[in-house]
C-alpha cells in the first residue's frame, strides 16, 4: 500500500506508468494499492491510512512524500481548501476541525485570491520581512511544529501498520528544485533516526538524483506548459521505480515479506 500525495498518485502520467506499476513489473510478487491523493500533506496521508487502510489486506506500507508535504501540515492550503488539522497538546495527537467546517464557496475563492496576492506582495518585501523579528519567530515556530508533527507521525504510521501486520517504509521523493539543496537537508538525519528507532525503514533518493547530470536530471520531470509541470514524467517514474526496487530489496523486513510470497 502506498500513501502520499500527487507524486505518489502519479499525476502527469498514465495509470500504467506510475512508479508503483514499475515496481510490480520489476517484481511480480508485489501488488500495489495506490492511496495517493494530490495536495495531501503527511497528516492527510496518515488520516486516510487510519480510516481506509484496514479495508485492504497489506503487509507493506510505503509512505512516499515530498518536502512540501511536511510544510502543508502547518500552512493553509493555497487553493483555500478546508481540511482537518493535526496538533499536539502535551503528549496527545489531536485531530482538529472535525467534522470539517466548510467555508462558503465565495469565501474559499477570496482566500485563494488573497493567497496569490500575498505571494506577489511578498516578492516585493521579502527583504524587509526577513529582518522582521515577529515574522522570523513565526517561521521558526512553523518549522518546529512541522518537525514535531513529522516525528510524531513516523511513530503513528508505524504503530498503526504494526497493528495491521504491516511494515512501514518512509520514502522521501526529491523534487526538481532540490537538486542543489533544500530545507529537508537539515532534517533528514533526524527523521531517519526516528524511523529506525520505532522499527520502520527510511529511504532517501536525494543522493541518486543529485548525482545525475543536469540533462539527465531535467529529463525526469514534466515542464511547462504541461499541466502537471514539476511532477515526474514517464522517465522519472521509471527511474524512481528502479531505484526503489533496488533499495526495498536491500531491506531485511521487506525481503522477509517478499520471500513468504514466493514466485
């Protein structure tokens, strides 16, 4: 079972061109169920797995995410969508805004327009904002909250999967802009250590992406005017599938489960 966002779902390629299907081609013992939903953060992916995951028998959960999925947990959706939120009070993980209080359509439209207006405005005053103490503190608070939620969700995903007889593998999927570095670099080791501490596995594909030539790297992504620009193209999903096939089969817990299938 694969949980995640549009990069897990396969936005921009056909159903038979996703990296999940590539995994099946490379190892017929695998039968993937794609729970990816465009726009999901890591929190939404966990909520869907909690609600729907038990309906499908599975022995392996791949939680595939991009860095933006972590940011989405602590920032409003740019298109003004209403959704549940996760928060931590004391040691309790809380699901907030449930049932979801839906805003009128006109209010969501205004919120969306306001987001893009702020984006344009921020482009002009970013230097001043960078020097503003309050803005800096707010950004630090969001990053701390994001890190705290991510660490907690690593634990929650693993605990829920274990209850269902499954093993979790967290997979960080690189995006094109992270070729030269990104905000995730400072946090990867902490998240990987947490996964190991709870008995889950962690796969990071950044090193392989960054080792590619500029031309080879660019060929893995869709570019404008494609509607799904920024997502993996067919070459990208094939590359991801081949890398994951190699790395998954190197994990003892995954190999053990595959060996029981035979074939």
